C-alpha cells in the first residue's frame, strides 16, 4: 500500500474531522472541528501553530465576540458568552505591534488584497482600523511575524468571516512574550480608528456625567469600566459619546467582558465571556452593574440602555483611562500599526 493510502486510512480512523488548511505564506496546518464540549476543551488546550478548533454546536446562535490574546498567540471566539472556537494566530512583529484594545468590525472583504504590500492576498479580511489593522488569513509560524494584523489559518478565517457581523466586537489584549495568569484588557488611547487624534474630554469638577450621542449617531456600543479611575466610558464606532463617574470596588484585578443578550422579563441581561481571570461561568446571564457592584448615575444608565442592541459589549478592567492617572496606559481602537 502506498504512503498516501496509509495516510488516508489513518485519517479516516480519527474520532474528529481533520481539515487541511494552507494559509498564505504558511506551511500546512490542521484544523479540527469537534462535536462535544469535552472534546472541544481537550483540543483547545493543546494547539500547535496553525491549528484551530471549531465547535459551533456548543453555541449555535447569538452575538459573537472575538478575544485575541497576544501573549499566548491565541484567538478565542464566544457566542452569548460561551467559548466555541479557538485558533492559533500570529500578531505584529517587533516594530509593528498589533494595537491592543476594544475594536468593532468596520469592513468585511473575503477577497481582499493589500494596497501596500505588493497586492498580497489577505483572504477573509475583517477590518479593525481604517489604516490597515485587520483579522485575515495569513502566515502562522508560531510567533508574531505580521505587520500589525492578526493572522489566522485560512479555513478558520473563512468560518469566522461567516460567523461575525459588521460592527461585531473584537478585543485584542496583552503583549507578545509576556504571559500573565489573568487577561489584561486594553482601554483608551489618543488615536481613533481612523488614525486621527481622539477626543477625550475630562468631566468638569462638578459634572457627574456627560452624554453626546450625536457625535456618533449609529452603530454598536462598547462600554469601558475602569476600576482604577472609577469611570465608565461609552464608545460608538470608536468615538466617545459619553462618560460618567461611578463607584465600585477596586480590590479586584480581574478582567471581565460582557455581551448584551437582550431584555428578558424587563431586565437588561448580559452574558459574561470566559476570558482568563473572570470569576463566573461562561454563558451566565447577568446584570453587570449588580455583578460588579457598580454605582452609576441613574439617568446616565437610562440613556445608555436606550441605545443598546444585542452584541454591545462592556469591558471591566483595572487599567486606567484618565490622563491624570500615572498607571500603565493601554489603547482602544489605536491604529498606529500597519497591516
């Protein structure tokens, strides 16, 4: 029997489906689709460069959130707060660091070609910034080697492209080579998604909150809650439309990500994503203001709720958002890196 025949017979005997995927500029890598949560968990924890796992049956419907861990070079996909897909990635190399922060998907193009790098193919592109940062199929050597984008296995990129919606939330966190036990979330920067200076105006001394939805009239909301600064910042399409003073415990250093799932029996309910460091079960329906013990101005909260649509996200972090805070600053919707 030929060597090729032996390989085909061996593959047919595996309990999971193995799909070969060739990413542009990368070696052959394998993708795995599983049929049970147990098998999914086992596979997701033992991925080699270029490998991925997709188990959509675990969470078949609802808003999708993508969490890219730069430190571990891993992307995790959640639906209704439930993890259902994991892939190895390659992010920006030295000098081209992938910006960290909370992003919305601004554009989708399955046949995109680079306007900067010799018309290089960037299949299943999902744009995060207008100056070139995106999720797309690309090389996966097992370490950061892109010019700022997040490279994915081509078959995983195709599946993810089909699962996400315009305006979906993508969170990029951490630093290459610096692995922590809890995910470090990114907050605000001085650059917006178009590469222009971002407008972040501090509250006046006696001003409890500000609400200016006209600055970005439509699109998905992202709320950032900082324990360090006792503030909540509301962004829409990457532009700040509101902020408020809050009171909440600052003893925790855990990062929580919530996705709005809808109104049930008059309650605004969210699901919590299973990112490292959180203290609740993935998929739990919660009210984050209560779960995080946040005291927030009632009128401000009413105005936020009036703009909510399923898929909106809340990032709760101990990272600072105010310029007056001397703590380590991070970024949201930064666009300093090239694709």
